[in-house]
C-alpha cells in the first residue's frame, strides 16, 4: 500500500472512531434520560433500564456507524484541502479519483458490519426489548409499586404511593391509592399491605387497618368506610389491551422478525422492513463516496457553508430512504423500485460531482481592448 493510501486510511479510521464515540455517548445520554423518565412514570421497571438501553443501542448502531463513516471521510478530505496537502498529492501525479480506493477500503468493512447488524443483530435486539416490556406489563399492579414513588397503572385509573414497611414481615408500609371507576372516585389509605394468592390463581392486594372514601364527581354523594382488612383483586393486564398498545406491538413485532421470515412474507410491511435493512449498508457506501466531492472545497472559502451543505445532503438521503420505506409499507411504491431508486439517484449525483471536480476547464481568452 502506498504512503498516500496508508495515510488516508489511517486518518479516516481515526476520525471515524472519534465521531462514533461522540455520537454513541450522545445517543446513550438521550436514551437514558427517556428511559429513566419512563421508569419514574411507571411505564417500565427501574430494574430493566440498563437492559433496554443496551439493546436499544444495538438497534441504533447501523445508523450511527453510517453517519460516523460519512463525517469521517468528509472531515478527512476537507482537512487535506484546507491545509493544502492536496497540492502535494496533486503534484505527485494523484487526482481526486485516487481517493476512491482508500475510502472503499474503509467503507466496505463498515458496510459489512452494518449489514450484519441490520439483518441479524437488530431483529434479535428488538425481540429482547419486546420481551422486557411485555414481562413488565404482565406484572401485577403491586409489583410495580416502589416505595417513595407515585406509580400509575391502568392508564392512570389507579395511582399508588407506598412507604417503606415498619415491620420486617410486612411487604409494604403505609399506602395510599386513588382508584378511578366509571361512577366513583375512591381514595384508599392503609397502614400496610401484602399480596395473597388464592388456590385458583387469583391474586389480591390485602390492605390492613385503613379507610376508604368514595365520592361521585359532580354529585353530592359521599361514602366513608373503615376496615380492618380490605382486598383488591389484581389482574395481569397485557399491553395488548389498548389500541395504542396493539399498534406499538405490531410495529415492534415486524422489526423483531428474523430476516428470512420477512423474505417469506408477501405483505407490504414485511417488504418495507426488508428494504430498510438492505438500504443502510448501501447508504453507508454511497455516503462515503459522496463525501469525497463534497469535501473537495476551496481553501480560501469558509468551512461552515460546505459542512452545512454536506449535512443537508446526508439528511436528505436518510429521509428519502425513510420516505421510501413508508411508501412501500402502504403499497404506494413497488418494492423492487423502492429498493434501489434512492441509492441510484445519489450514486448518479456522486458521479456527476466527481466529474465536475475532475474536469479541467479551458483557460479564458483575454478580452481585446476597445482601442485595438
């Protein structure tokens, strides 16, 4: 390998490592904030936050890798032009097209890794995420209650707050619950609570030494009951009981299905998912090649405009892939056309920009003076 190729490959990989680390840290920060917010609201358990963050990061790796490669190639080419190193390479008999070999040497392994992630690792990670969420949703209401936190269940119909138990044999300490029913609004307080399981498998939350206050909203009806023991039946509610949950479950299931099963499915949703999984490796190659002419800038001009244009081109590329996936999923675009159309358009754009950069313009003819 020549000195030029070694230096280019080394610099691209170095920049790619820095960009990848930065994007991954940003992604994890945003993801953890969202997951911790869901855990505080009772949507997920605090014990599954780390697992969900790990598997969600696996699903995001293909896009992060593609963007990292694009930025790495762009910054490498731009730096060589800004610092006039390209003048040395041009004087040595090299041209801009000689960048294709080193860039492909870096882009091909990235594309292979992205293909493995999208075709194999990401579906497996989506299955693990779905299992984590389903296991939590199938827990009883009391198992979601954490001491010192307000927990909503049944879409806000039940709100619990419990304190730490005073006695070692108690499962929970003082507890207060608000129960919203079709006609009554109830507030229940108790000194302690525990779970009892009947022989038929039914589970009850048994409250000890408490009070129940019932009222009808908008009406002058009020009831107050004191009790020594009060049982509330706990039902395992699956997420699939709501329309929104059904939609989310269907979306997660199509993402979690193995790739070979999708190829055997003739539905539009399966075709759209296949298109997305195959599009990301091709997009990584296209973006890496496109970064070469985009990074070939005039050293005398500012750098912000060039980076802005390059960022908009990359954003447009990914948005068009998402748009094509949506059209395939709704049947508005044929799968065979949508699979390669966006990539072909940007490949032609890359070839045209390379031709513009490599074209040698003829010198301008001097203008004749009026006196002559």
